[in-house]
């Protein structure tokens, strides 16, 4: 069990984030022991034809028999909008001492020919083959869960939100207890370092840093996983474009996570005003919703849009 001790300021600073690289690394658990991840068997079955072609001489060192991974491979994300390329850049910058010590701590040994460059290359290949075809659907579910937790937090308070994260997680009297995660119990104070809550499909109960004293992070199981793989194939892009128009269909396709008008305009290579007109129509018809964050307005698809496109749970 891990117990995080939070003071009043720590509770006010709790943040949510999504980590593409963490989902990728943690997904190796489901390939290693599918029986522990019954809700992800749809994904495991779908990727089976590609498994043998991966670089297992490298990947086998990234998750051990007890489902532990070195912390440098799962850097603490800072935002629900975290990009894979940024996280891979962080991994590429790990110093040699940390690289060796953490891999040895997880595996008990380290092959002489294993390098950070080989790991980055293997992860890039793994992402394109195993994750990229399914990431839109995964990220939609993860983002929807964060939105739900945000509503609980604002309506019922931090305590209620923390107590609803999963059966292995409980909060009372400033102590956040995480069960079923470690053979040896430990207690750590947040002490102003900030606690990041990260929904993950590959817990299955909860995910914590491997090393004691690492930056506070808690991965928890998101809602809606039972139906994540119930839609085998989404409607065709052509059919959706005929229904709502090609520009608006493309916008929905790009809204895998909350994005701004300017962000979408840059992706589509059109003016922000053109994108704004499409977004307003999508909003009026219930396919997107907006939320102001500071000076930015973020747009995301609604549950109706997820049902229409086959992207959501």
C-alpha cells in the first residue's frame, strides 16, 4: 500500500493529466499477462498479428514480472493535452546513471547493449503498430473521465472525487491510500510537490511510481472501459462527411482531446474564423461543447459525437 499525505494546499493543487507514453509502456502489461486485463482483451486480440514483429529484445526490459516499469519511461505528465513527442524527448534526455539504476532496480540486471536510443526506436515502432490505430478511441475515453472527475470535484469536493477513483483508492483525514500496488507499504508526504491524477487503461487497479520519493503520481482506472472495444469498426470517413460535411467531419476527427480554434486552424491550414463557424454549428447541434480555461476556449466532442463517429465508449 502507498499512502500519500496531503495538506490543505496539496488538496487545492491536485491536477489531472493524460500521458500517451505511459499508456504505451503500461500496455505492455496487457500483452505480458492478458488475464489480468479482461477489459482490454479487445485491444489485445486486435494487435496479436503484430506482436511477433516487435523488438522484444528491447521491450522485454521495460516491464518486469510484477508489472513494474522504470519511472523514467513514464514521466509525470503536466496536462490533459500532453503530446507523445514531448514525452519521448524527455525520455531521450535521461542521464546514464538514472537509466542504468532504474532498469537494474526493475529487472535485477541490464544487458550491455541496451541503450536509450534503442528504447526510443522500439517505442516509436510500438506506438505506430500497436497504439496509433486505437489512440483516438483511448484518448476520448480518458479525456471524458477527466471531465467527469472535474464535475464531481466542483459539485461535491475533492474528498468525494478522490474516494470515487476506484475500489483500491480511498481518502480520509488528509491521507490518500492506494492498495494493491506494492508488496511493501510506504507513506509519502506531498509537501507542495503537487499530486497528478492520471486515468489509465492498464492499471488495472492503480499505478504508482516504482521508486519511493518520486514525483507524486497516481494512475487510476477510468469509467466506461467495459464498452471501450464494443465498436469493432467506426463508420467510414466518407459516410460521416456526407452526413455533416467534410470540414466538420475533419474537425470531429481532430478533436481526440480538447483543442482551441487556433490549434485546429493550424492543423487544417485554414483561417480561425472559418473553423469558428464550423465549431459554432457543431456546438448548436450538440456535437461539440466548449469550456473556457484562462484566456483559451477549448472544444471537445460530446457523447453524441462519440456515438456518431464510433470514437467513444
